């Protein structure tokens, strides 16, 4: 296969970083902390420009959502990493098998080398820098490829990173999908990708050609279950807040809701009322984020139209209307839909929420388990037995109980998917371990008895082997 014309420049950048890694394959803690401090200064000094660039890329992106979901998120990750880095870097003593005593065993966390990160458009800062923080803390060099759908933020990120890092430490690679394709074909020591499941499969294939290990943070249809024991109004308000943050353009946004059949209408109205309270008006509202591109807006409109054409009821709050010219798509509830509708087959990635009725909890669990494993799952209710039943009988990337999204903000919890929703996890220590090689080290003692098992073999060898077998 022919390589893209920009591939040689990417090869040169990779070679520059790899040579720098060879010169300093195990950066000390002070060096790693200095790199984290430089990322922190990027956020502190460039915060206003970052919010403006992202908003311009979207058409309108709430400044507060950028601060909460991107800037603060990365700052919190840096603070957590800084306070725990000494412990994470320590070599860990582990028990030695009795037959090898008095030798000793330990594990040395070692940087992998050069890490490639491909980030998406929906959280273009957070999903670029959060894995970069983990990779830098682990002692690696980093090459970043942000999305071409947020070109202003990508250019600003390249500027801010370039002003604080040498190209042999961390570099941003701008460009279109062809650049991204060439990027994922490089011989990284680890490739980290966040994006759609469809593209994730292509990335995994490209990495496999070079036996590059990959982490895939993908998406899917994340369900929310409303148990009969739930406070319906409170659950609807929290689901609305999670669903409408970034206008639903969030990989862990609740994609559809499973509600006891008799409470579907009540839930739909409670959701729309909550949406109206948060966003009294949509036109010109700086708090309500627009859909990132015309193509994505048209896709969402098409999903709603297809559902309506096959019998679904489309519900929107009074005064909330679509504004195609500014790509404002109002909070939308779909009732009475069918499973074969595209909106129930594709990840929605927008402010559209299908509501599905169920009679018994096991029916809701079966509905989830009949589909690809989701990136997130949400349970609302006070029945602890029902909660445990959902937790133990479904498989998902992560779970938040009685709220939405917040498991991603816990630095001590791993974040990642399973099956179609991803491979691998990161955040906090889990990110440090992801980008480290846990090197096993055995140190032999001068009093070792291994001479008893050397050739020439004979009766003495048999006696030693017999003794070891009895002790196993």
C-alpha cells in the first residue's frame, strides 16, 4: 500500500522522539513533574483562548461546559497524578516462589517509549491531554493527532504545546483524515485512540500491521435503567443534565432509557420539563451547545425523521424548536419507537433520547445484554437488590448509580470500554500503568541452591525434585 506524501515528515518526528527516548529512557520524577507543570501552564494561560476556539469550532459551545468538561477535568487529573507519582514510580517488591528463595522479586515500571494519541472532536482538549498527562507521567514521549473537525482548537493546541515542549518531548500533528491514516500506521510503542467503533476497527488493523499495542476508547449505546423504586422526577432531571451536556455529543451520554411501561409518559414529560428549566430558550442561548457540523446535524435530523416515519412519537418542550441554520437541535424524546429503527441501532451522539418500556427488571437486563456491550450504564433507584442485579448481570465499560457521567471524573476508577465499546482503560494510576511496562526483575542470592539442579543429573537431582514436589 502506498504511503501518504506526508508520511516521511511523520517518520522524522517519530525518529526524533525515539532518539530522545533512547538518550533518557527513564526520566526522573523531577523531569516528569516539570512536564506536567508545563501542561498545567498551557491550561492556565490559554484557558480563555481554548474556550473561544472550541466554541468557534462548534458554532457555539458553552464556555462553562468547556471549563467543567475539559479544562478542569485535565487540571484535576494533573493534580491527582502529581500527588501520587512518587508512589507509582516506586519499584514494587513481590513475593518470591519458595523454590527460588532466598532470591528476591520486584517489578520496575518502565516507560514504553513514544506514545501516539488520536483524539476526537467532541472533547478536543480533554481527550487529547488526559491520556497525554498519563503518558508523560509514565516517562514517555508523546505525539498528538487531534481531530480535523475542530481545526481552531487543533491549531491552538499545536501553538500552546509547541511553546512549552520541544518536538522531541510532545508534539501536535495537524491534518485531515489522510494524515490521521498515516499517523496510525506509525510504529509507536503504544497507540491510544478515542473515537467511533467503526474507525476504531480500522485503527486497530493499522496498528496490528506493526504489532503496536492499542487502547481503543470507543462508544456505543449506553442505557439508563429507571427502576420502579426511583424518584422519577429526580432521575429525569439528572438524565437530562447528563444527556444535554455538550448537546449529547458525549461518548458516555445516556443513549436510551429503559422505563417501566406505565411510567414512560411521565418520564418523558419530566425529562422535557427538566430540559426547559435548564434551557428556557435555545435561540442565542450561550449555555446550549450546537451540533458540531452540518453533516452531523443532518444525520441527527434524519434519525428523528426516520423514527417518526415508522411510528415513533416525537416530543419536544414547548418553545424548543430546531434551528437548522445555526445547527441547534432541541432536546427530543422518542416514544413508541421500534428496535429496527436506525436511531435504535446507531450511537445517537446528540440530544435525542428514545424511551423504551419494560415490565420486569429482567426484561430490561435482557434488552441490554442482547446488544453490543456499552461504554456506560446508568441505574436509577433505591432498591439495592435491583441495583446489584443490574451490576452483576450486565457488562459495560463503567457505571454511575443515580446520576450520569460522573464515573469518568473519578481518578481512582479506571475508564474504558469493553467489547465494541473499547479495549483498555486509563485515568489516574490506571493511566500510568497503561503507558508503562511492568518489568519483572528477579535477583538471585549468593546462597542460592540452584547448583543442586544442574547437570549431570542423577540420584541427588531426583531427591531434590521429589522434595520440591512435596512442598508445592
